[in-house]
C-alpha cells in the first residue's frame, strides 16, 4: 500500500552499534546529521538494551579515556529509541543486533568488521565510516 499525498511514510529504522556512538569523538562526524543527509528519508535511531548495558559497563569499568568516551556516547543515546531485548536472550550484543535487524527489517550502523560481514551475509544493509571522514552504505536501503 503506497502512502497518500501528505501521509508520513514509516521511518527507516537504523540500529546503532556501540562503536557508532564513538564516531563523533573519534572522527568528528555528527552521525545523526550525516545519516539524514546521506539517506534523505525520515529516520528512527534504535538502540538495543544490550548495547546500552555495554556502554554503561564501559563508562564504569574501563580506562579513564574509555570511560570519558562511553559517557559521551551515553549522552547521544538520548537521540535514540531504546528497544528492550528479552532478558532471556543469551547471545552477545552483536547477536542481538543481528536478530533485531533481521526481524525488524532495519539497517545497522557499525564499524565492527566482523559484525558487518555477518550482517551482509543475511542481506542486512550496513552503514559504516569510510576513510575516517564519511559514511558509506553497504547494501540496499
């Protein structure tokens, strides 16, 4: 069913991996603005609860620099919709991303090479940083 004139289309959902939230500090890229520019559609940024837990752990228990970066990433989380993953889920945060992307028909933003490969193997579009300066899409959105 195509939307009628004036009707808002469903936003494109993008699941953010924890490393995506470190990109603004690492490469001085405003990921939210760059994604809007790159895709030119209505977007909804998704953060899965295991990723939030991972960021909180990094903010508490790692090196001072990592704690600072994770604290900054936790501020960016406010721009995302938090999606709780079933407490009985036993997989890694990466497994949770793969499962959610497959079920929810979402793209994923990650710089994790292994996760990107796993996602591409199941035809999930992946957004990542290319040449430390711009975002690129691998797959069809």
